[in-house]
C-alpha cells in the first residue's frame, strides 16, 4: 500500500466520531459480515476491514466516497477525496453504481428522521419481541434495527412490523417505506433451463447435537489453503442483446466475496460460448487437486431443457459438465466434495402461491421411485435455483434471489460451522417465502455427499 494512501485513510479515520463509525458499519452490512463489524470499535480498524474485503484500495475509493456522502461528511469528501455532494449525486444516479443497498439507505434515513421521543416509542412497542437488554435507553435506533434484523423481525423484503409501529405515531415515515416497497416491484428477468441428472440423496444420520462432528470421518477434510478452486462461469452479454442478463455481475461479486473469505482460489470467466463452457469445465477437471480439499463451480446463464446456453446460443448438456468431475474423470478429487450451483430456470411455468393451513384433513403420502446408487458420482452436491419446469428470478439491480440469499446465509452460518446442506436448506426456506411478481420460487438440492461439508472460516 502506498504511503499517501495510508496517510489518507489515517486522516479520514481521525476525523470520524463514534456515532459516525456506527453509521458506517450499519451501511456496510451488505458487504462485511456482521460478526466482523461487531468486533470493530474504532475507525482505523473499519477502514482496514474494507481493504481486506477489497471494498476500497488506492485506485478504488468509490465505496468510501459513497459512505461519507451517506453520513453527510461532505467536508471529508471534498478535502480528502476530491469529490463533492453534486458529483456524488450525479454518480449515484447511474444504474447499479450505488453500493449501499436501498434497504440500508432506507433504514439509515429513518433512524436519522426519528426524534428521541420517537425512538423511545419504537422501543416501547418492541418490548414483547426483543430482550430488554437490547432496548435500553442508550441503544441507538441503528442498534435496534440491527437487533430486529438478527431476530427476523425486519428484512429487505418484509418491513411489515416496522410499518405497523411507525403508522401509530409517524405516518409520514411509514409512507417512505411504502414508496421503497413500490420501488422494489421492478421487473425480474427469467432464465430457462432444466437439470436432468437424477442423483441419489444420502442424508447423514443425525445423532445428539454435535456428536456427528466428533466422529472420525463424518466431516470432509478442509485443511488446505486454498481449500480448492471456486470456478464461476458467468454469462452476462449475449450475441443477441435482448438476452443480456442484467444483475448477474452482482451475483458474481457476491460469490467472489464469500469464497475469497473462505480461502478458495476464486476465478471468474465471463461471457463464454457453449463450446467454451465445456472446455473450461474440462480444463479444471484435468488440474491437479491433490493438495486441495474441494471443488466449487457456479454457473449463471440462460438455457433450455437439460442444457446451459452459451452467449452464442449454443448449448452444452449439464450432465456432461458434472460428469467431468466423477471419480473416474477427475481422480485427484475422488472422495472429495464437488459442488455445483446453477442459477437458471428449469422451465417456463410460474410457481403458484398457495395458502398454508395449520393442519390437513387427510393422511399425507409421499410417492418416490427408488434411485440407483452411482458410486462414481458420489461426493457431488448440486444446488438449483428452482425445481423442474418452473421459473427462477433475477433482479436487474441486485442480482438473483437465490444466489444473493445463498451468499448471505453462508456469511451468517459458516462461522457457526453449519454444513452446506443445512445452509442450502435455509436458503430454500428463505427463497420459498418470497413473493416474486405474484409467484413463488422453490430451489432444489440434489446430493450424493457422504459426509458433512463444513467450510472452515479463517480466524
């Protein structure tokens, strides 16, 4: 790092006070895990973490500029970063330029607008939902919002409780939430593909809590650094511009952020033709993985039945891609986990939203055909954005519902040593709850993993 850049960050950190640091941390929650932010108590440490996360650098100061603009430190913006209020307002009007989400901006704006008496009213109305220790007199509104998020009371797509509270004494602010929710009703793009491979599912037997982790051989080894490759095949710009996949860049950035943090060698390939998709997968299956623990592959594209489309509209069979990593075709990964996450539709049907009753009047039955075990395809997990025949959804502004949820859950649950299958189940639950253009989306997990896959978080 250059001396000038280090000096610049030092001068900015010296000018920030405690409340401003709290605001900066809150506005950065979409980019830095909450647990890491909780450990930060002074501005210098905060700026160091932003560097670690590649959010700022000597030639990349926009996120820092945006943060200072959001907390109204225009003096620092002008004196140290050569910018101004007017310049930032112009920049932030560019679609996709803002890195602080509209959701964070909304909550921060509400916190600023509430008076001390308003904050006391909010705390009083939350007494039955939050512990008293979190509602003490010195707790700021941002701290209360954070606790509401942690307890699932509010989230980006569900602000009902907060609206109900504010409606009682600040209807003007409640209208701001209404406007935010209207703005979120944007067009979601759709992608079509069907995943054809039927693979057996081997759920691991559950014993007493924590017992499985103590048993030798029940967890995949994750001790190397890097743990393995995280390969991202991300098709954004197609030969036919009408098929361009806006929002997929945000998915790629989210995956890179998470898997770099988890100590994977992360590589992204953009805009591949159909033939090149297969060649790239084949190339990575031929690499020497003996000193690695795992292989992870994300594929973001359009497709059709059983296939993924390249940007040239040429297709490649998904089974051919996965088969490159069987024990026979990739012996250096035999017995090690191979993970494929595919963001795409599996059809063109909307998944209906149905009412859920607390009980049912008749017996429940499950019909299933027995699946043949294929040992050569053991140790493979496939996460699909949706079940067969249905649509998945991608926001042009924030990325796909499925991938963004997965990345958020991994940042939250990997430090708690949750295995990947459990994390994907949490993702299924969260995505299934969302209303998307009046429809639903139900992701799918297919697995022949023989052990728990727990990603080790660097200390």
